[in-house]
C-alpha cells in the first residue's frame, strides 16, 4: 500500500516533475530556471493550501488512513508493563477493542481502546475497529475492575462506529452501548478519553464519557459518517465531502462547541508521519490531566463529569 494520502498525490507528482526538469537541465546544459521556479512556487502554494488548513473532508481521510497509529502503537510508546486482558465473561473476546492494565509514569492504570488493522488481514481480525456488544461489555468489565482497585482509566477512540451486523443486534448492541454510557458516568475513578482517529457515533461514545476528553488534531468525531449523512440528506453517498464540510466534525469545531477539552497536536500531514512526536504530545496531555484529576475527591469528580456532559449543546 502507498503511504501517501490521496490529496497528497498532486504535490508528489509536481515535485517529481521538478526533479526531472532539474536533472534534464543539468545533463543537457539547458536553462530551465524560470520554469522550475514557477513549479516550485506552485508546489509551495499547494502545500500551504493542503497542509496548513486541511478541509474537513481531508481530515476525515487522514483520520481513516490505514497507516495511522492505533491504540496498541501508543500503548507501546508510553505504557509500561502492559498486560492485555480478554473477554467479556458472557460471550467471547472482541478483538476490535483491546484493554488491559499497565503503568503510566509509575501509576497503575487501565487502558482501553478501539483497535484497527494496518492491512486487510489484520482488519478482518479486528473487524475494521467496529466492536460487537462483547467488546463494549469487555471494556465495561475492565472499567469496573479499575474502579474497584482505584486505577485511573485511559481510553483511546478510533472506530467508524459500532458493528451493525445481525449477530451484534441479536446480542444487544444498543443495550451494551447504553449501559456503558450510564456506568461510565458514575465510575468513581478518573477517566481520560482521547479520539485518535475516527470517533463514529455511539460506538465511540461508549468509550468517551471522560472527565477529560481530547482529540488529536486530525481526528474526527461525529454522530454519523459523512457518507451516511450524504445518503440521508441528498440520497447520494458520493457527496460525502459536501457532508463533511457541514458536519462540524473536526477537533477545532468540537473544541469551539465545548464537546472536547483540548486539541492534541500532531504532524500536519498526519500522526503516521511522526508517531514519536504524536505519542509524546498524548503522553504530556495524559500526564497533566491525570495529575489534576487524582487530586479531586470522588463525589466532586462525579459531579464535575455530570455537569460537563449536561452542559454540552444549546438549551432553550
């Protein structure tokens, strides 16, 4: 697979053309400096337009990029002694959600997150990050365990949405998500939630009721996919780009609306370009958030969490 995003290809082609002209100019002693100058200036303008202020649709494409770092990538970067725990104790283990215990800067924590694959084989194993009910029930089991042993919880959100297969519905997909929302709202331990890629609808919210909620700069968070919205509004999924532009799904939009608390910086082209840099920024955010949350008594923690989510939206 190419490690170049679709919207980057025109820039790559232009830079290739510039390199060819320079080579031709040197080898044939032909002055093409003016032509090269024009193309270089055009390339700079294209980079500025694409990278400095990506459109909502381009951010969706970055968030979905197959090589974007996943939950396990970040766990490897800054969680020590991680032990993955499996199963919901009712049905089975769902590999679309990973979770376990480890140490963050010496503090015992529980880490839970959606897990996508980097290729087709792994995505089939992980169901493309779309969890079944047993995944959400596994997550809740680990969160309850964390509460029992006074471990803070860190969740990573990256899913197109909860899986909508017949089996998932038969096993209570909606109920599993609803129970997670209710139980997370009253867990007596700090919860830090970070959207690291796609935050798709209830499948994302089931891990997103946190005392602190942040998003990576190029992640997205919405109640429906742009394709889904386009299918409903215009009966045409191909108008997904138009849909993304009106959905207010970017980190900047959601910060302004009070849905999230902070935007975590990543490389302009996407976290896959520098995983270490992105991981350091996530680690810093978690460190600062955790230090403030563990000082708050449990009753105040629950009240603040309740008020945080009650205040989202416009009430008339």
